[in-house]
């Protein structure tokens, strides 16, 4: 069974490599956790900024299963999905959202700064494009030490207008660093359409200007995302050097929970939800192809519902940070 890849090239169905049940479960886990986070935010239990990934689940689900345990993952402030699918327990993520000591960052990072070095998940970063130089540094260390690892850096298309993007792309190609640049192009950088934001909207061409091998994938299709990621990772492991992979996707919710979303038409969002929801379209495909039954889908949904409830209960029962430890790990200026 094959699907037509971009450019008409045939690629093997990734469902034969990664089970469709696993991919669907990943996407549903992300969606239900995110929806619960929005609910908890509205209830005042999660504070600060909250950037949701709803609509983009196929990117994280399709790509992260390709990476090995020794590979590095760096993300943005919209990183809940990456953290969860990298292996951080939902309980630890939710506790971090609630600002509890039991969270993966000790309750000090919150939504935008999830982190777990034991799983080689290096954030969670609130600054646009700041993760790219970090990925280059990790990749440089791996190359110097002769480790066959990949550092996958996720970022939005808005980051391609930042100097850090251009500096890192240039350095990664010159030094042949094993960095996988994963651009989640959701068409809007905060409240600005890509057409108004970038003079060059062909992101593959932008990467190729640095002689970096590049490709584009349908980020609303978990199978296409998975196959494209496989190609990218295999290229880096076999040939060394960087690779740029654009995932064309779309977020269904505003930029953040503070965003009134006045910059795009509600009809546009509704059309994307109705016609391109990655969970609904993949569920339909699984049922049509006989990969899963309706009972399988119901079982996945029930298991995820229980996991989400358990995560909230864990966070609710967590321990707020003591006032006595507020200055722990905080750098203070030293008097001359």
C-alpha cells in the first residue's frame, strides 16, 4: 500500500512501520490534554501564558516516534505535545502547568518551559528562534564526540525571520552539524499572516539558499509527517549535516489564551476544522482501511480520558512551592 508523496514520488505507507493505533492514540492524548488545559486555565488553576497545539497534533505524533532515545528535542513555547510524546508523563506536565513542585520543571517553568534532561527534552523556550542555536550546540557536541545523534529543533515559520535562524542555518551547513530543523508552518506568527510577515514564503527555498537539504510535508496528515520525518532522520544519520523539514499545518485555537484572534476570519478556522482535522481524518482512514475498529477507537478515547483525569488529580494534589525556596536557583548580582 503506497501514497503519493509530494512531487509524485511513491512512498511506503508508514502504517506498516508504526502502528496506526499508536499514531491515533498520540494525537488524541495531545488533543484531550490540551482541551483540559484550556478548561483549567479558564478556571484559574493554570496561570500565565498558555499556547495550545490544537490542530497541529499530526506533526508531533508523526515525527517524534521516528527519533531515538539518544536524540535531542528542542521546542518552543507551544511545546506541550512534544513534551508529552517525548515521554514526560502527563501527570508531571499538568503539575507543571499548575505550578506545583511535582511538575517536570519543579513548578517554576509553567506552560512555556517544560523540560526533562533525562529524556533529552530541552524545552520549552519563550523566545522566538532561541531554540535553534541550542540545537546547533547540542549537535556540535555530538559531532565532536562521534555520537550518531540527531538534534531535532521545532519552531514556527515566524522564527525564519529572526537572525538566530539564519545564523544557525549557516553554521549548521558550514560545520555539517546533525541538526534537523522542524518548521511547524501554521500560517500565522502570533497575529500576522505569513504573506504579510515574510518576503519569501517558500520556506524550502529559504533553507536551500544555505545549501541545506530541505523538504515539505503535509502537517495535517500524520502518515505524511511520519514518512517525511523518516526520510529526514535517515538522511542525517547516513550523510551527516543538517536537514530542513517544513510541516504545513494550522492551529485551530488563537495564538494564546489571551489572544482575541481578530486577525483571521472565523470562517477560515471553521473550514480548516471541518475539512482538515488531523484526528478526524485519520480516524476515518483507519476505519475505512480496516486498521482499527470503532471499538478500538472508543477504547483509546476511554483510556485517554482516564489518563487526563488522573493528571488533573495529581496536579490538584501537588505541593505549591514554599516561600522559603523562592530564590533557589535564581542568579543574583554579586556586589563588587
